[in-house]
């Protein structure tokens, strides 16, 4: 497998968010040859097409970072049966200007995280809808809905359940294989 750089976007801006803790666990479980780079989205001003004449530097830097990544991993909570506004804004920023989307053809994967039992199912699928339009081929299986997350982490944010660790390691292996398949035109 070729060395692959994966941009990680965490939908929650909260410093101690459960999504960020699960993303850190995924980083630790990444297979050899896969490096994860956390890309912060909270500094991006709300997308406004009027800004495209002289886009903010944060737009330019974010677009370049996404374009340079081999793949993208989204780890998100659910807000009101959808994705947080900051994550939707990041999708919009890197999809513009029209015809120059940084997302186009980039392999992706979605992990949704919730303290509730259904694991942010709504956010996971709503995000997938946007990614279809953005031409991000998303890993279909295994699906990753991490419910009851408060029971899976210790005080320092580390995974405590071996079955969850095994599942997430398998998810990352499948994601690595998915990246190769997409990059090789499968």
C-alpha cells in the first residue's frame, strides 16, 4: 500500500468533544502507511460567494489542504438530525469556486458519534447525501455509528472497550483498502 495522507475533519468544535476523542482513537488504530492530519474547521468564516473575488486566506489554505490530501475522514456528532453547521460550512468552502471543488473524487469515510443509542445515524446519512453531490466516493461497509460513547471512553479519552477498539481497527483497515481501490480506479 502506498503511503496515504488522510485529512480528518471533526464536526464538533468543542475541545473535549467525543467526536475528537474517537478521531484520536482512529488515528492510533490507523494501519501502517496511513497518516492522519487533523484539519481544523472552526476558523472558517461562513461561506459567502461574494467573498470569492478576494477569498479569505483561511478559505485558500483550507482548500489547498483538502486538495493535497489523499482521502478524507469525517468524524461528527449529530445536531438536530444533521451535521453541525461548522462541518457543512467546511464542505461549502472547499467545494467552491464552482468547478474547482477540492473534494472531487477524493475517497472518504464517515464515523458518527453520540452519547445516545443510535450513534448519530441522522448526521451520518445526511453527510453522505452531501458527499454524493460533491463526488466523494464514501466507504459503504462497515458503517460506523458510535453510540453510547460515554461508556466507551475513560477520563483521559482513551477507548476502554476491546470490541470497540477491534471494530474501529477493522474500519480503518477497510478504509485504507477503499482509498487504494478508489485511487486505482476500481
